[in-house]
């Protein structure tokens, strides 16, 4: 019983981390659009800041988001395959 509770807690922590990651990616996307408009108007400081945080912060956030999406898709596909094979065996 404790193992199931621990797995649920770990799943909750991972879910909260991935949700926070998603919101950060959305927030930085909005900031990027804002920086583009400011650059068009002649203020380059926002775009320079965005370029400074691109490699150390934004690229890992996007990478985690893409990898987690791919893993979620693969896990759900695998679970469907296992359920289909179990239904074939039971019938």
C-alpha cells in the first residue's frame, strides 16, 4: 500500500513540475513576441536579454517539454497495445 502511495506522490510531483514547465515556456513565448515588437520600435534591450537566457534556460525548458510529450505518447501507445493483447488473450 505504501508503494502505491509513494508512486502517486511521485506522479503528482512530476505532473506539477511539467505543468510549471509548460507555463514557463508559454510565458517566455509571450515575452519573445513582446521583445520582437519592442525591437521593431527600436528598443533592443528586451531581445538582448532574451538572447542571453536562450541557451541556459529556454532551450532546456523546451527540451523537457518535448521529451515529456513524446514519452507520454509512447507510454499511452504501449498501454493501449498491452490492453489490446490482454483482451485478445482473455477472449
